[in-house]
């Protein structure tokens, strides 16, 4: 399959950010890695190979981006407030830079965002906050409550980045309508230590009449990298 590496100096993040693109055409999929990982992780751990048929035959085009979680949620050298500033810069990079780049280079007007672990959080939460930018959001083993990374700090900047908190209070009808147009997939597996995040968010979605799919896998293997590639293949179709 075609593979291309691109890089630009991100105005949002103030540093060079690399993207690896697999395939030459098809419905675009933005791939967000696990916490702190880079744009090469999905290829290394079999995610790209799992959807190689779709990529080779022009059904999908995959854009793998890097995480900055080590500079945000995982950075214990700065305050929680500063962690969230960096997180918001990453969100801006994704919405204001990556998505427009894809729209400029791919004619298909349907964008999927998918992520694993904290990448799942980024995929789901960014689609909730910017629903007109995405058509499907897939969170695999997503961590949808960021309070665990905030050292007991809680202000508005935590609230507005924490879907467990802000989604129940969304009452603006136009925003709810836009959110309801996104195809949300909350995917996990029975032995997943992050499984309950998906169940809790699913309950909140149901309370707000947000259509979604909660998909809990029950396979013999309990290793996440044995399951995530097949989950990706299943849910991008």
C-alpha cells in the first residue's frame, strides 16, 4: 500500500508534528495512539495491517498522528491547569490543522476519528466538542474521565474537557443536534480495566438521546493489542 510521511510546524503546538499516511484514497480515518505514543505506533502494533485490504483497495485512507499526552495529562512537572492548556493546544492542532489538511487533500466529505486508550478519549471528546468536524468517532478502551490526571484540581477547564461532566449538561438544541449526527462507537472488552468508562459514558449518551454503539468484546485473549486491530477493522466499515 502507499505510505507517506509528512510534517509541518504546528502553530497550535509550536513544534514540528509528523503524520504517517497509509493508502492513496478512500474515506479518511484519523488514528490517535495510546497515551504518549507517536504516529508510528499503530503500524508497529498491527493496526495498519488489520485494515490493509481497505487501504490497498481505496476504501479508506489512514492518517496516523502523534500524541502530546506526555506534555499534557501525563506531565507531573507542571500544574493541572498547565496540562489542560497543552491539551487544548493539541485539540486545536487536531481540529484546526489536521482536519483541514485532510479536507484539502481528500475529496471524500466524511471523516472518521479513532483512538485507543487516551487516544480514545481524544477521539470521542473532540467529536463531542466539535461535532461538525467529524462523522464517526471510535473510542477503543477509551479513558473518558480525566479527573484521575488532575491531582484533585477541579475548575471550569477540567469540567469542559471531561465528557462525564459536561455531556449531561448540554442543553443547547443546535449543539445536541450536531452531536446526534455523529456516529459514536464506544468499544472495549470484558477484561479491559477501562471498560467501565465506556459503560458510564454510554449511560450518559442514552440519557441525552445520543445514538451510539456500546460494543464490549468477549474473546479468549485479554491482551489489548490482540483486540484493538480487529475492533478498528470492524468499526470503520
